[in-house]
C-alpha cells in the first residue's frame, strides 16, 4: 500500500540527543543562560528533577544548533522526523500542538480568507482564526445520536461547502477526533486539491497512524499539505513537544518564518531531545508498540462490554463516510445507560478508585491508552467500572444526551474578539453575539466561539454541563457567571 | 562464610537472616523468586526480596487467616483463595471436611512450581481434589463470579508491587459481589508500625470499611514480617467476628493448632490505642463523590 512509508535515512540516529551527550562530556564552563548553570544555582530544583535532567537544560549554541534557524543537529533531527513520518519536512515544535496548529493556519490563510472546517475542532484552531482573521465556514459534523458524539464530516457536506465557497483557501480535518473517529481523508484531500485549496489536518490524536498496521490513513500518506502531530500524546515525548509536518507544495522557508513569529527564541533542549528520542523509538519499534496498545484496547472493550450497561464502542461505528475509519487504540465508553453522566464516572474513578482518565463529558468517558500501559492497570480500570455500576447504577431518565448544536456564525472570530464588547450575566445573553470562548476542558472543543449567536439551547447545555461537574473554561470571568458580548450584535 | 539475606523494612531498618544455602533464584513474568535455607527459620521463600514465608513461622499467618473466619461462619462450603501460591492457606483449609470447593487464583504459575519443589510440606495439599487452581489476574476472575462464595481469603503480597491491584476499592467491591449474602472476606492487612506500611493499611482499611457492613482488624505476631507485627482484615456481610464466634463448635472439630485458639481469636480483635486511633481516623472520614 502507498501509505506504508519506508524511511530512507538511518532512523537509529538521534542527532540532538547525541549532540547533548557529547556536550555533556566536554564539561564546557557556562557563562551564558540559563542562569541555574547546570542546576548548581538551584539545588532544590536539581534535587527534584535530577542532575541528569538539569544538566542538559542548556541554551542554543553552535554545537547544539538553534531551532529558529537550524543548520546542523536540529536540521538533521527535523529531516529524520520528516523521513520517519513520510513528510517533505518536519518542524520540531516546543509550544504544544497549539503552536503547530497556529502555524499551520497562519501559513495558509490571512485576514478575510475563508476556511472550511468542522465545528468540533479544538480551541487552538479557532484561536488561530482570532489571530489571523480568517472566516470559518463550518461543515456540520455528522452526529451519533445514541452516543451523543460528533463524528467526522460526510463527503457530500464537504463537497457542498467547497461548491458554495469556491474562494475558500483551505479545508481543515480532525484526523482523528478525540474519540478516534476519522473522516474520509483521502477523498477530502482530493476534493480540496481539485478546488485549488490546501488540506490541513489536526492530527493531535493521530501520531501513531504513521507507525501502525491496520490504522487509519495518516495525513501525509493521504497527500495532505500540513499536519499538526502531538508527539506528546501517543508518541511518548515530553508534554508541550510537538511536530508540524508539511507536504511538497509548502515552502519550508515561509512556514519557518511563520513559526518564528510566535515561537520562543530559547527553545528547550529537554523538549527537543525528547522529540528526537521519541521519533527514533517510533521509527524503530512503533509498529510493535502500537499493535500491543491496540490489543489492550480491544481486550478492555470486550471486558467492559461484558459488564453490562456500559458501551465501549469500536470499529462497528464505521459507516464508510462520516466514520470512515476508527482508531482502535482509543478506549471510549458510553455511560448514560447506567444512569451516570460520563463526567460523573470520571469524578468517581478519580475520587474513589484513584484512577485518572483523560476526560468525561455528558454521555461518555475516554481512557487514554498508550505505550506506557500494562495489563494489570487495565484490569483495575475495568474492575472499577464494574464496581461503579454495582454501587451507583440508576435510571437514566433525565440525563441529557449531548446534541450537536448548529452554530450561527454572525461575524469572524477575530472581528468578534476585538469588537467593542461588554459583560452581561449569562442568563441575560440570549440572542447576543458572543465575543469569547466557552468550553469544557478537556476535550476543549468550544461550546461557544467568538462571533457566534448565543441561544437558550446553548445556555441550557452550559448549565447542565456545569451541574454535572464539567470544568468550564474560556471566558474572561473565571467564575463563568458573566459573558462578553459584542455591543450591538443582538438580533 | 558469612552469608546473609537482608530485607529493608524501611529505608532505615534492615532485617537479616543468616543463610546456609541459596537453593533457587529465578525471575518469572511477574517477580523475582528466591528460596534459601537458613539455620533459624528453616526454608525461606522470598518474592522480589520480601519474605513470604519461612518454615518456622508460617503457621502463625496461615492459621490466623484461615481459622478466624472458619470459626465464625457456621457453614462455609465454597472458598476462594487469592494469591497463596505457596499452599499454606490451602493446607489449613483442607482440614475442614465441610468445605466442598476451594478455588485458588494465583497470577504466577512459577511460584506454585517453586513451592511444590522446595516447600513440599507447605504445598502438599494443593493436589486435594477440592482444590481448583487457576492462573490469572485476580481482578479479572473475580469480576466474572458473582455470589458464589462463602469465604474469600486474600493472601496477597504487599501493596507496592504486582499485588497492588488487590488493595484497591475495585477489587474489594468485586469481592463483595462474589460473596453470598452472609459471606466473609479476610485479607492480610500489612503492618501498622512503620509509616509507609501504616498509611497503606489505612488506605485499604478505608476502602474495605466503606464496602462491607462489618469491617474489623485483628492482629498477630509474625517474627519475619515488618516489625514482627501483622494485621488481618475481617470484612463481612452478616457475621460479627467476635459476637458470632462459635467456640464450642470449632473446638468440637478437634483441629490441632499451634497459634490459633478460640480465646486468642477474641483477644486478637483487641487493638492497641495507637492503632485504634489510626482506624478511627479513616472510618470517620466519609468523603465520597457527591452526585
Ligand atoms: C484536537 C486537538 N488539537 C490540538 C490540541 C492542542 O494540543 P496542545 O495541548 O499540545 O497544545 C489538542 C489538545 O488537547 C487537541 O485535542
């Protein structure tokens, strides 16, 4: 198959890691930043993080290259990453996948440009629209009514959006969603390219697609132009490290200029070396590692479905269109039929069973499985779910199902965010145009984004999510009693 | 030659036993297994460097974890034993003719193999026809059985290794479901003396206390375990460990014991003040998720 990317470079190399090891041997005397000087100046920090760790927290210098203008070891590491992921070039990112998503959008659209995307994107995508002034054209994602989750985009809906907005500059796709659901990426890439648009992919949850057999297609294999890949999620690198991949149509130099607009000039070598070492691990052992993760998730799904009441969904959701493929390493469980909201199960697991899962929302929970998991911990999770059912099962009458709320976009996120605004109590905001974000975090998909009309349905949803214990974030008012609205926006 | 086995009971306390021979050393899929001959304690089995049993003091543990529930519940027929690959608990249980089935779940087949070879006396009753051995994860098997047992004995390793799952609320909850409406669960509860052990004991006692209507702690003196001072948990749906003790009935069985007596049974539930305080602390903390 075309997507089985065969690396051409020697993936056993890890140039940044090797350079740091050499550097350590040289015992160079530091009269540069960081001021902790290999940890000596901050013994408490050194005791906490370990000498090994602080001794490589160093500044850019000739032997270690510079992320803003890489010409030696960082450049080699980026080329190795590109080779491993089958991309034309790969940028190491140190500002989270948020920075990769931002750079991806800032490289492809500017003020006033239209961009086609599903509404269930991560906040970082709409944040980037606030920064660059592009206007979102939302494709309603398909919805699974029983589970209350947004799926992928249907081909026909993407085609219609392209037809109705022929001047749009790009189409953005989640590959996959948090729940592991993939749209028909190859077809969407083809449609976008035929219309002269770029195809951008948020692959925050899809790093492993590049290193697995029987996995959904990855963005680069599908021919997409750019992809933001969260190495720190399934790739095993340190939190905040990420990759931005690009295809052959993009200019490496221009994308780098865009990245440098917002990137630190003191990139952390802890993060960069973690990317380097993790990329090596994935290239050399990824296939075995992810086959094991997939098996563990399958096992857990079977065991959880055997408990009764819960529904751990999997490949059976695949429908050839809005669920074109399912990422079987994801372990999501529908909990509403035991009478508990997902967020309630999430809280009980943490408070009473000392088990922390990724998130819970209205009807579902998601447990994040990865290369670090072992069967004995999985048994604990499954047993805890069985015990929660025994102790708490009740009627599910009165539990809301999560509905996809079709947003009315009144103005661009940037215009709304910077418009003259005032703060009003949430309950008085119906009919106004919102000028900020409201979301549950995680998953961090906005319930309201700047420029959208506030409706009573949306407010009911926010109240319900709050009453069940979801952590709401976004608004300037941390208590989330008031919301900023655009002056004069009311219908 | 000066050969010693040492075990850290805390980072600052070391317990050492002179060794005459190191008979076996092997790594299973789960843990490091060793067998020694020692002048004072006879043959010794260690897992991951912790003493599991010695020929010399094994009877204390095995008798106390077995006879206490057997003397309380009037009619124990079906028993589940978790861990206990050394066979000591099964050896005590098989002395009761009323028991018709003993399921033994051990995750590590290698422990049983090693005990059959090097501790044949201890493992002798594993071949009793009422004993059914299954090698699997205990959490998994207990999830699948409901309401079939009169007694569950949890003979686990300590809570900081592969046995960790046997100290969790999910495990105790699933044990509760696996017991008949008058069932009893007994488990080893570690030692209350050193701080880290005491905190682990408090955590698991709290989980059991909030799962079973009756939950009491009893104690025994076991020289080779941390501080020589060991606790057991008695958790029960109906029977009280002291009020429902039927001493005459138990005595009439004529079982010969070296540690357990019905009088000691009652005494073992009388605890020192510091331990009572520790238990009260977690029993009164009833924080639960508010739904
Ligand atoms: C779909 C999606 N995109 C982007 C991001 C941003 O990643 P980061 O938190 O690394 O900035 C996330 C993070 O949760 C995400 O879920």
